[in-house]
């Protein structure tokens, strides 16, 4: 095999027409393997994670904010958006500690959540309990469903 590679000895096997494409694909996979890592880190860095639900009168935004205190949060409401921002603090490790894995990051965060309909910014309530922020947002009167009776 070494002789064949060094001296361009002809091989007697039939080559697939897609062999070159498969080799190029393997090389491209190797090339982009390291390039995909920062993109994956950017996706993992979205903080806080949220759930958005609704009923006939309200929207409910629930966000995971472990270790964040209520006075460190800033919540703002506009026509159909809720903005949650604050700072996540993590206690410093002992000096000279070596990390084997570091997934928890500290720093400022901000999330803008677009709501499916108009809201009443004056009727927004927020509570933080056990690291879960719950924001109850009242729908605007125009966005609430109306019951229509059918006359016979």
C-alpha cells in the first residue's frame, strides 16, 4: 500500500464516481468542526430560558433565573413586547483554581420577548419564587376574544 501511494502504482479496483465527493465531504466536515463550536456556544448562551403561554385574558412569561435576586431585575413592557434584563452574579472560585468544565457564566443579560398580540402595559405583574420569574401580562381589550351569540 505504501508502495502504491509513493510511486503512483495503478490500482486494479473500480473506483466509485462518488468517492471524490465523499472525500471532499470528510475534509469539509473536519474544516467546519472547529468553526461550529463558537456558534454552538452562542446558542447555549441564551439566558434566561423562557416559556410563553396564554389564556383568554393574560399572557404568562416564565423565566428561569437561578441565583438572581428580584432587585437585580429590570422588566419593561411596551405595546407587544416584554424586556427582561439584569445581572447574573456567580461567586468567585478560590484563587488558582483550574476549571475542568465551565458552563455557568456571569454577567449582564437581556431578553426581548415578542408577544402574539397587544397588551395593556399598565396591568403587568411580576413575581420571583425559587428562581422562576413569572410575569403576568394582561391582554389589551382589542386582543381579547369576544363571545358572539348566534341568533336563530
